[in-house]
């Protein structure tokens, strides 16, 4: 699948052999490599009678099977006043027992077959990842079927999951970057469920009955997607799954599965969260794009050049390398799966240099909007994006699970196959045009977490109203 990796390995052997033989190895700049190859293997897709969608990639190199399972749901379905329900459900599902087994019994049963199980929730779904030796797959899937179909949500397991959740929220208060990002999300998505983030109050309000109701509404075979890779074929997998799932019934999805559109974006402003720190965290943000936006590929290239390309980016070169004003500075366009994601640019800098860093960040954005990028910048960005894409599929399970996720979110079937060509087709004009449409520094909200010098002057210096909000 990746001939480039083999070429790199061969090149390393050449260098090693040259040194051993007493010959001077060639200079790295003179080495030539074949272009990284990427041939997407054929994924076997089928649907069980129960409605479960299965994506299978056989790989008999090792006697192992890895499974990723997704259910549509996630935090987008959290009820008002109970933000965090999907995440607490995922944790309690893993640690609350299943079927006839209490939580400790589930752990011991999994440990007895050297199996690993994790359950998490994100914005639009709940994700289970399970791995086991192929000889123990039947026993392992019996445990998974109990977890999916007969969760216990024992009181001690729910209490432990809740306490861990609350402790994580408390610890986040001590991380300025997280405080700034969460405050930015709450502001940019105000009035929508995406902006209602978990709090100690909302998590404490969730009851066992809420967990059971969420599970009943979300966990059904017609809402289940499964990616399987490893030492198993379609016939054996179907024969294993069918008796475990055949009597599992589907029902109508509740109204909360309909994703509400976003309200109008708020007016830009400067938000200051005072904290007695030697440096200030700076976060600029605006709403971005979703997966269906035609600007997707040009925007990935533009963002790499601006700030997601690490030391190759303009923000890093200008603010860190040339001026030494920040250790880390970045930008990122997060592509939303169903609704527009977030564009964020951030840095941490001395309290005395906050206004200067913000001005420089805005200046680099404006430069990208006004002038075409150089041929060298463009070539490096496209080459880096294409190569990182190829290296993202180093194992068979990543290929099949990514294929499942793309189908789950409704991406075009040829998305993976054509991704590199679409990135390669981006030119300087496309970068300029997408920056003008999508990169809007004058409409970005700014969050500061720290103790910047002369906060009373920031409003005039940055040209936006300043609001001070209490730290969490």
C-alpha cells in the first residue's frame, strides 16, 4: 500500500552499508526517492439482517482481530441542562457492568482473553474500539454484545464515571489553553447545543434514568456501524454476529437526532479571563466550514501555509523564529462533520506582548488574503499534506475504520481515492480566493486568558470592545 516506506527503508540500508564498507555515504540532499504510493485496498461492505453495517478488511498476517463500532448520537443529542450525557454514558457503559457481570467481572473476563475495550463519545457519535486474538473472538464478541444490548449502569460504576468526569473538568480550569478554547466555542456557538459544554452542574444533574433513555434511543442495530480488520473472513464473521444480534430490534429515531442549524454568528469582541500568570494565552476564532464545502481542499493548503504547517508556517516563522514572541503559535481549520467547524489561531506570549502578537497574527492573515503565495510555499504545503495523508494509513485497521467513518458521515465514496489529486490541483489563485472568502480576521472573536499588561488599553489597541469574564 505504501511503496514510499519501503524506499525509505532501502535508502537507510544503503547508507548503513556504505558506512560499514568504509565509503562515504551520499549527502541526504542528493538522495532521490520514488513518489509515495497509495493504493486503497478493497473493503468488503455488507449489511446484516439486523441492519448493522459492516466494513471488513481481511488481514491474516497476525492472529488478531480489531473492531471499531460507531453509533450515531454523541453530544449533539445532549438534553438542555444535561450537557455531558453522551460522554458520561460512554464511561458508565464501559465501567457499569453488562448482562450478568458486574464491572469487575467484565474487566476480568476481558483480561482473561487479553482483550482491550475502550468506549468514548464525541460530537456526533459513540465509539467502541475492541481488539482480541482471533481464537478468542467469539467469547469477546459475547461480552461486547452484552455491553451493547444489556448494560447494567450499576450505581457504583456510574458514580465513579461521574466523579472522574467532574475531576477532569476541575483540572481543565488549570489549563489556560483549554479554558480559552472552551470559552471560544461557547461564544461562537451560543444559542446552539454545540455551545453548551459540560459543567459540574450539568454533569451532576444526569441520572441513571437519563443514561438508560439515551442508550435505548441510540443503541440499536440500524444505528450501528462496524469496522473489522484482521484474521477473520466474511462468512465466519457473519456466522458469529448473526446469533448475537438477530433478535435485537430497531425503533424510530427520536426527534433530537435532527441537527438544528446554527443561529447567526455573534459580533466580534475581545474577551479577557483574568488569571495571575506570567504569560497570556491568545486564541482567535471564527466559524469555519463543513465537510461538503467546495473550499475544503484549497483551505487545507491555505491553513498549512498560515499556521498548521508547524515550523514551515508563516505564523511560526514570523512570531517565534524571527521575533521570539511565542514558543508555540498555530492555526487550524477544523472541518465540521455535519455543521461548520471552528477556525482557531492561538499562541502563548509574555503579558507585555499580547497586543503585538495579536496584530502580527492578523497581519499574516491579511497578507494571505492580499497576495498570492510563492511557488515554493505552495509546493511544500501540497507535498506535506499529500505525504501526511499517505502515512495516515499505515495499518489495515486504520484503512477500514476510516472508510467506515467517511461513510458514516456521508462523504463521497471517492473521497480517499481522489483526496491527493484534489490537493495537488490547488494553485496560488485558489489559495488567495479561499483566504479572501474564509479567513476573516476582522470578524474573529479574541479570547485572552492571563494577566496582560494594561488591559484597559487593549480595546483601543485591537479595535474591538473588551469584556472581562470571571475565570471558571
